[in-house]
């Protein structure tokens, strides 16, 4: 692996992901399916055949694990709603089914936000540190730690060959959380790299496996999408 500084690794990761277009996107819509494993138990798997995210990105961000911009997650098991999570920029609204309710803390906004802070890591007030290298899924990776102005720490694994972002990790109130990203595809309309498989882990145990079947970048999203009750 070439000897690179943390800032050089960050810059190459951003360039590979799509440069300024990826760093400051307007919107993102993801649709697919997911398998949810309560407590990581295989025999308790819940297949969510509809899983989607709607996102309006913020123009500024100085705190990694806090809701910002506008965002909505929907999950359904057949005809039954598993959960709805929405944030309109000011107010959060949450619906959790009886199956999802015991894991409310695992679906908290503090767990859903973290990846996006890498888009702002070259801004004033941020620190980027080089950690020991390792592998993710057999891919040699650089590991960097981003410290935001609020002193939140987020670790990223950057592929040493193609500079894909293959992992993010950070502390939460329900334990250490990390995500592994794979099956990367580029958007058809803009320079934007999207992983189409995301696996979520708490304390090293897999809780969710998401497969995005379609995605759209910088397409209009109606404001009412993020309104409670919709």
C-alpha cells in the first residue's frame, strides 16, 4: 500500500465517489429490500420486502451523529408497516410496529447518521487522523478517523486500490456500530458512486442486510414526503 496521509486518502475517496457532485448532492432516493435480524439471531429474521430512504442533504454539517437536512425511512413486511422514520428538518416523527418497538434505540437517528460526515471532513474545524491499516472483506484498506467540531469520532475504511468507502464505524448508546458497504454502482445521470448493499452491525453482530435495487440522485422530492402521517 502506498504511504499516504489521512488528508490524501480522504481526497482520493471523495474524488472516486464523484467529487463535488458526491460531496454536495441535493437529494437521494434508495429503494430495495432488507433482512432484519433482531439481536442478530438468524432464526428470528424478518424479511422487509419494501425498504426505502428519501434524503434531502444539508449544505452544512458539524456533528456526525445527529439528524440533519431532511430524511425518511420506510420499511414494510408484506402489507404490514414495520417502521416509518421521518425528519422534516425540525421535527421527528416515528411509527414503530410491535415487532420493531423493542429495538427503538437501534433505529435512533444517532445510529442512522454518521456516514455523511465524510462529505464535510475537509471543512474548517475538522480533524482527520490516520489509523492502522487493515482489511474489509479481504480488501486492503486505509483506516482514517474523522473528528468533527463537536468532537464526535467516526472511523472510515477506504479501499487502498480503488478508494471505495468500504466501512464506517462509531459509538452509539446501544454499543459500537459499524456498516460494511459493497456492490458499488454509479448513477446514470451524475457522477455519484452508490453502494447497493449495506450491512449493519452492533457490537460485531449483524443486525440488518440491505440491498438497494434502485436509486436516484438529485431528483425532486416533494416536501410532504417528510411530514408526519404521510
